[in-house]
C-alpha cells in the first residue's frame, strides 16, 4: 500500500483528525475545501475505512482513525526530527576518525592535532594510518577519512585543499665530505650511495627521472619506511638522502644534518589535505579538517606554516 500513498495525504489525514472539520482542516493546510474532501475520499478508499463520520457540523473518527492518529502523531514527530539537522558539538562527538599521512607527520605534526582533540573533542578516537599514493583511489571505500599527501597537481576524483609547496634537497651529515660545498654537482651526488624513505608517499622519484634523462642513476644502499631511521643512518654513514626541503630543514633541529640544493631541476612538490567528496558537508569532518589545517598553520614542522610566515 505504501507505494499508493504520499506524504501529503498522510499530513492531510493528521490535520483532519485534529480538526475534525473539513473547512478548518482546509484552512490549516492552505488548501480548498473541495481538495481536502477529495483527499479524504482517497484516504477512505486506500485504507478501506470511512475514517471520519459526519455528525452535524463535526466529523467523528472511527476506531481505526483513532489508531492511525496516534501513529501519525508519533511518525510526524520522528520525521521532523529526521529533517532537522543536529547542531554539531565536538565535545559530545563519539567515534573514530581515521587520518593518514607519512611517519614525519605522525612524529612531528600529529601531537599538535592530538592536543587540540583532547581539548575540544575528548571522546573521539583518532586512528593513524601510513599513507601510500595508491590509496587515493580507495578513499571511497576505505576507512581513511582524511589524508595529507604530495602531488604535482590537484588530486583527481577527491576533494582537497592545498597546504603548501616546496622543492627537494640533498641531505647529508654535518661532517660529510660534501658538507662544506655551497653547491654539489651531479657527479658529487652519484659518488655516494643514497638512502630512500619508502613510507608515506613518493619523495624522490623526480630526481631519478631527471637523472635518467642523461642516462645516470643513483645507487640506493638502504630502503627504510621512516624518516627517523633514514636520519640516523645518514649520521653514521656517507650516504645521501633526497627529501622535501621543509622536512630537511626541520630534521636539522634533531640530527647533525645539513642539506644542499639539488644539482638537477625537479618539479616543486605540492602538498594537499584530501578526502572523499562524501564527507564534504559532514559537520564532524568539516570541523576536524579545519582543526588539522589550524594545527598545520601553527607548527614550523608543517609545510603549511610556510604559507603563514
């Protein structure tokens, strides 16, 4: 039966049962009396019951109509609640939020996000996943709700906001034979083995592409998933590391490292916060991605800080 009845008929029945008078109901519904009479006739046919029996100038509801009135009152209250958007309050937000990025972000930026969440949304569980570029194609179905990543152009098929941009540099220990040179050459860079950071996305393929155009190639001595491990390895060897400049600049605060401009031209890295479009209008998501941007604008560890300085 449900496919044969519409919401307007049910609302008219609710008002008729309240007013028990066709003309009064018509005024309240902003309809003509004849239109309400036609609707009542349709309802009687659909529900196989007279519903309202005329008694002088009023209408007397049948037992079935009284049963329907109780159900309609409850149903329309629930419908109104359904259509009224709840006011989002992060203090009462319960659940899990999944954020994904590199281990660098986890170590140096995530603590600021956690601090803000503890203050403003203390009941939320934050789960962190290590990001890989191919995950962008899985955002529609994966548990990841927000990610930060590098891409030359704005990622396609997802929503995003640019955080900042920079270029790659060549990192080495302070006492490295190349450390005293203002600028290193391609030959210098190829004389030494390299460390490659594998976790969190592509950080150095552009330099490999530039070298490949001249038929040259770096020797990778160590592949590691984490920046901390890569930095420690640099401090204990003559290896080199190609990473974004803002990361190199901040790692210098924690390790005896220095860095030089690359001797080959490479595209500038662009950094994005990305999420699936299904979250565009979600109040909790809007709130937390704004919070993440706020945290990134206030810490020198973030590329986002460059936009504010």
